[in-house]
C-alpha cells in the first residue's frame, strides 16, 4: 500500500500560506522550513513504458509496450538562505523531512499532487565560499499520474453513478458499512464478500480487502479489481445488507 493511504482515506494537512515558488512534502510546505525554491520541474506528461528489441540482421528495431507508463523524475532546485530575520530549520530537521515515500505538491501544479519517493542523496553546497547559504537539488521519482490535491470523498446510501473527470482509470478506496453476504458492483466488475463483519475496506490501489486488522481477501471473490473508467459513467450498486458506502475515487490525470 502507498504510505499516505495506509490508514484508509487520505487526509490533507495545510491551511498555511505558501509562496509562489514552493513545494510540499509529507504534508509540510518548503516555506515552513525556510527553504527557498529557485526552480520547479516543468509540467510533464509521462511516457509509455517501451522495450526496444534489436533483431540481428533486421533494420530498425522492434518496440514492445505493456500498456503502462514510466515514472517521472521531478527535480526541484533550492537554497537555504542566511539572512537577518529569516528562520531556517537545522540541517538535521531537513534531513529527517527529505526522505521516504509520500505525497508531493508543486506550486506550479495547483490542485494536483503526486505519489513520489525521495531516496537519492542530497548535497548542500556553499553558494559562495565564506557564506552560509547552501544550494541543493531534490530528485523526486514520481508515479506517472497527477492526483487531486484534496481528494474527493463521497458518501452514499443508495446505488448511484460516477463520472470520472480524469484522463485515466481511477483506483478507488471504498468503505462499506455492511453485514452478512454482500456484493458490490462498479461498472462491469463485481466483488462478492462472505460474512461482512460490519465495516469493510476495499483498497484497490493496495489490492487489499480488510476490516480493522483482519484480512478479508480469503472471504472475497472477484474476476478483477473495480476501476472507474475515464469515459462515460460507471454505475455503482450492491446487494445484501449494505447501509452505507463511502468512496474516495482517486481521480487522476496524465
């Protein structure tokens, strides 16, 4: 499962004012730590994953695609100023913050966020010898999709239809208030669950069905995980004793 979604529905921290050139990582703005952003990555569209095969004696090359997209490298250039009246966090604080797997937001991509990881070494170099200013670059490896910065969460007590505003299929996180044997249908995919214990979480991105700390995957059956297609509408319905459904669709764009 993705780090930011492990507890179910994503929660956005914020409320703080950010500068025109800034980024957010692990729910904290670069402005909070006194980091000045000098360059943000350009708007990128992920490329299709492509395997090039060269056949001896054959001109050109063969290309095989599996339908997936490559991850993207998003580089943010920054510096730590040393000025009177400017509060800059310690290097130890920055080192603890700038690591791991989480959500990345960029001020030049308003209303969007990226699942990203920050694992490369970060070198803080003097801007000029004898001064305490430090320049550095951050290399974020991001999944190919841009998600809503503030996730949509819908609560329904009766069957309904979903229209995907994104450009690619969405992988939802679903919470059902249900008991007994139930089925859930989204579009043309149906999940059957035997003996629902009261609350059931269906986490499509993680490939998990559970209730609290109990894995229910052994009590469930489906031909495939339910996805919300980017064209037309997807009807959502259920059978059995289901009193409420909460769904975070996870709308996303290329």
